[in-house]
C-alpha cells in the first residue's frame, strides 16, 4: 500500500512537468474528448463559457483521479517497467503532495461543476472520482481479475457527465455512449496485459492473463469484442448517429472483430513479457496480434466519438429508420 510519505529513493527536484504527469494527461485527453462529445451530442444549446467550464471540470476531475491513483499505487508502480518512471515512485514528488493535489482538484472540479452547471453532473463527476480512486485503485485493482471490467465504469462515465452538464438529465443515449466505452475497456486493456503480464506479476496485480491464463484471456477478449461491435453501431438506430456514423461504426467494428479473432487464434501471452523494451508497441512476433488489437482499439473508440461529434457540430441529420 502506498504511504503519504515520500517513496524511498532520492530523485531530482520536482518540476511542473512532474505534477502535470500526475494528472495522467494521455488518459485525461480521452476523458475530455468523450465528455465533450456527450455534451455536444445532447443537442442542447449551451453558452460557450459554460461548455468550457464543464469540459474543464471533467478534465480536472480526471486529473484528480490520476493523482490519487499515482499516490496510492506508488509501491506497485515502482515494480513495473511501464510505470517506474512516474513522479512518485521515481522520488521526484512526495506522496503527500500527490494525494493533496488529488483531493484539492477533486473538490474544486465537483464544486465548480455544481455551482456553474448543475448538481446532477457534479454528482456524477464526484461518483466517477471516488469510484476510480477508491473502488478501483484501492480495492479492485489488487483483489480481482475483474478489476478492469468493473473499474471500467469510471472511464465510461464522462459522456454521461457531459450530457448531464448540458441538459441536467441523463437519457438512454447518454448511457449508450457510456456502455460502448464500458464494453470497449476489457478487450483494450486485456490485449495490453497479454504482453505486459510479467510487469503485473512482479507488482502482484491479478490481471486476467495471470489468473485465468493467456488462452482464457484471448477467448474473453473475443467475447467482449463480439458484444462491442453491434453496441458500437447502436447509436445509428437510436437517433444519435447518422449515416457517417453508421459507416464508421460498421467498418470499425468489423476490423475490431478481425483483429480480436486473429488474437484469439494466436499464442499471444504464452511467453512471458515479450516486449523488446519499455515501450508499448515494440514487441516480438508472438505478441504482435495483442499489440495490434490494443493499438486499433484506441483508434476505434476515437473514430466513433469523433464521427458522432462531427455529425452534431455540422448539423447532419440522424438516421431515419422509416
């Protein structure tokens, strides 16, 4: 368990870039993007300043979650190649500073969302932060191979938060966007875990390949992919997406399924940690199918939400079923 005190080991003095890294800017960018898409897809006219405040709150809330995660996980981060250079395990930022930053940003983002927009959006934001920092980070991640499945709810909620910020409501279409990200999360992260399993084993994190084996993980990735592909198309038939969205979601879903099938038929994850270096994409031949699905999964979800966003900004009509 991570402590509030500084992680053992001296490091260089903290720079502003280290505190920015605590906020997990790469993760934050996807959260902001999907949250903004939910806000725009709601179809509700909102003052640009209020829209900017809503997006800021979502971004700050995501950053707060990241800081709390990095504080608590400093002990296991120090054991993993992919995370050992993070500010807290590397000794550049005190654990107490990371925790304090996370708490302050959490309170700021939730209170500003509530006062500037509405308390439904603020409540959903608060729930997301607590779910990620407490339920996922402090409990699920270290206790169950279903950590990614259940914990994925935190990363799936931003479109609902954005929608609620604009309308004060959270209808079915908002939750449909949430469901797409929720169903996307397991195949995305399990593909990664197939070729980073040695890292997780060293840190004692019960990821699926370690608990159920590589073959079972590949099978579950295929099952989730089979559920995800039609779910990704669904917004075209609920009045949310248009013709462009239908085309992108169908084509993207087919490619996703093809890559998931190739991964299922492969032997990815059978040999320990086949990466050549600390990077996520430079892997040996046995892990390429896992790497390919992991990489495409990012493109897939980005294209879905980008197409939806463009359609709504451009005022393109949704699909007409009859």
